[in-house]
C-alpha cells in the first residue's frame, strides 16, 4: 500500500471524529488530530481501534501515545504492516 | 429567605404511546395504549412478554444526535432523555447551539435508574474475552449513572448544577422537586428536570424474576396494564423519558415565555424501612406524611386538591395507595378527588415514570381535562370501599382543574409528592 493510499484510508476513518471540517478538507501529512482537526482527545482511542480493524494490525500502548498526527499515524501503520 | 415562585415553561416527552409533546397530548386524551408484545422477551423465557417501548426510528434519532454521538451508541435511556430534554428546552423558547456560551443560570437534574445496560452487557462480554483494550471511549459515558446529564448538559451548554438523581421509581418526581428547590431558592434561574429509563430484557429481567410483572396478558398486551382494577395482576414494564423546564416566575415573565403551570411545592421523604416499610414495601405512615407535608409546603389545603395522579402500578399495592391518599387527605367516598394512573396506557416506566406522568399531569392542568384510566372496567373491591366509582373516570373528561397532586413511590421505601397548580 502506498503512502497516498494509506492517507486515503486513514482519512475515511477520522472523518466522523473531525470537528473542523475545513481542516479536514485540507488534510495533509502535517495535520494534527487535536490542534487542527479538533478531535476530542477521548476519541483518539476509537480512531486507533478503527485503524486496527481496517489494517488488521495491533497498536501497542507506546505507539498509541504517539499517534497524534496524520504523519505519525502513517508511520506507525507502515511499521506495523511491515512487521506483520 | 426570599422564595421565588416556580413555573413550567417547557416540556418534552418520549413515551411508549407517543413521542413528542403534541402526539402525547393526543394519545393520552384518546387513552391510547403503548404496550406491545415483544418476541425477544418470549425467546428469553420471560413470564411477562409485554412492555412499553417508545417508537423511535433512525431518522428521528439523527435529528437529535450527531453521527459522532451515535457511533458505538447503545443506551436507550440516554437517547430518550436527550430527545425529551432537547424538546423541552426548545419548547421553552431556547435555541440549541453548540457554539453558545456556557449558561451559568441554567442547570439540570435528570434522573435514571441505571444507564446503558445494553452497552454494559456488550462491554462485559468483551472484558471477559480479554479484550478490555477494545472497549473504546464510549463505555464509560454511556454506562455511568449520570450519562444522561453528561450528554444533555453538553448539548445544551448548561453551566449551573448538572446532575443525575436516582431513587428507583420515585426518581422522576424527585428530580422535579430537586430542581424546584434550586430555582425556588434562587440558586438557578431555571432547571431542566426529568428522568429516563432503558428498555428491554436486561432492565426488566429482575422484576420478572420477582413475579411483580403481569404474565396474564401476553396475548392481549394493550389490555395488560390495569391499575386499580379488580383484575390487576402485576405491572407492565415501560421505558422512555419526560422532561420539564422549571423557571422562576420573574425570569419566565421577563422573557415572555408561555407558562404551562406552577409548581406550588412538594415533599420527598423515606419510610426508613420501619413500621411496615421494607426494601420493597412502603411504610404507609411515611407515604401519608409525604402527601401531608407536600400540601403544607405548597401552602394549600387538602380540600383544594381537584385531582390526583397516582403512582398506582397495577400490583396488589394499589388499594393500599388509595387508602393512604384517603387518610392523608382526610377525604373519601364522594369527597375524594378524581384519580388516574397513566400506567394503564404506558406501563410502569420505572425511573422515567414520575417525569412522564408529571408531563401528563401538567397537560391536564393546562388543557383542563382528565385523561381516562383504561383497562379499569371493574374496579378493585377494596378500592370501592374507600372511594366512589366515579372518582376513577374511564373516559376522557373535560374538567375545571386548579390543583393536582402527583406522587411516586420507589423501592427503598422512598416517596415523592408534587403539588401542581394551574397558572
């Protein structure tokens, strides 16, 4: 899966949680989940569960804490996909 | 202390026989039953397979909760409470805007018995399957007792006290009185008050096991709930939510709000599980004292009460409740007020009962009528020894009404009585 494809899949997952639609439309690797998309921090765990289901991976607690932006999320998903 | 007069300026309701205030008003005039047969209860081997569940489709749900709020959402009581609460707030003339400023003058007491039993069940299955990390963020919010006030408080932006009370089947009545006291004392300009209850097997199962629900009417569900009837054989379980906006009279007049009725006063007490009271049975002295003290608190007299909206669940305790009313009011036979029980139409909505029934009571005052007691063609002989037959109307009756007393009683030997007055 290319990085671009990963972003497309991720975008679908985070859409319902995004509170700032403008920032969501202009989503890029630099987009931050909380500061830009205004996602409620409690929902970050839901995003992680959705990511796990979508990609068939398991994200450990340490990686979870780092998944705060599109870029870090993509990096973690790529790493986990490579491991599996 | 300078006590403020407290009036009702908005109402909302989600009941088994109607959703929305207008529909509910029509339904209670017609005596429409909301009790239906539920195959799931039968499949689960319940003795009582009938119950009252409000009809809410996906479209209606989407009008009240956002797609994000509905993700992983499985808490019927919170849904009912949000619909009733949002309706009441808008009915009182307020706009719901998620960008509004925090309203420190407005608060909420919104009761529940338990919250999100379906969600809790799902969580327990996951947990026992070693999947605690798969619970996500939604379990706590939907299963905490105060889930309803957390959801509604955020939707409306309330900044005064926001809480959930719980006192079994007197929860709804207690919520109204707690909010009433807060407005009366000037600690809030207005309080959204009400209560909600989940529906279905997991909330009703324990009652089925206690054999307090009727199992004689699985073939004729709409005839199953028979408060005050000679054939009463247990209650029919119900669910839903009722909500009222209580406001100081000054505030209501200042913003030219339309006023449904006034809350004159009331009382909450407990029998302490003494003198005949137990975890499940009422101490009659305390019930009578609650009614007497409510009348005193309202600064009125027993003789001024035109009608009673009883607790009257259709168990063997109905005659005892009537006896307690006759003793508390010192009125019997032809001198007794008109009395009715909404449970004949919607069953016993448990924690939601007091608030849904209070909405019906206030509608009677506003529109000057008495809704019918359905399924009560043959009145219980012990009740007829206490009050005249015509005091239990079985048809919708237009009537001049000034004051109605509403009471609820709950497990734990707890009582609540509110005195409503026409405004």
